C-alpha cells in the first residue's frame, strides 16, 4: 500500500497518540484486506468493517490530514460502506471531532486507563 509521503508523518502522530499500531501494522492490515486506505493529497482514512450479528458498521479508526481533505473523502468512504452492506459509520477520535462532524450523533464514550 502506498501512503502519500506528505501524510505519513501525520498518520504517525495519530498512531503514536493511540499506541496500538505501528505504520507497518497498518500496511499489513491493508494488504491482508482487513483494513482499507482512503486518501487524497490532503488527508487519509483507515477504515475497517465490523461485522455484528445484527448489522455491519464501517469503522473509521484512523484519520490524518487537513479538514478539507477529510470532508472530500467522507462521501467516498460512506459510499464504500453502503456498497459493503454497512448500515452505519462510526469514528473514534478526540473531542474536537464533535464540533466538526455536526451531523454525527454522540453514542458512546471510551474510558481508558493503564493497568
């Protein structure tokens, strides 16, 4: 998978913030078909399809780049989700996304702490 050079550093910042994956892990997941890469020159999304007993959900779990680029990619990933049978899209992100994604509904909160 070829991630645009200008977005690699921004993606690395997101990966470092969560601490769950390295860039090579993301590339492997995409190569194996377990994750999808959507990108333009300004932004990228890493998505996965979550299969639940009653529905499929497109999970946009990594986003990096400019807000303009994100807005340009959003209808593309939404159409991909529909084509794959997803009935919802969800995103994990920082609180600031609630300001930006005004048509999204707040459903859950993730609580974390070290063990």
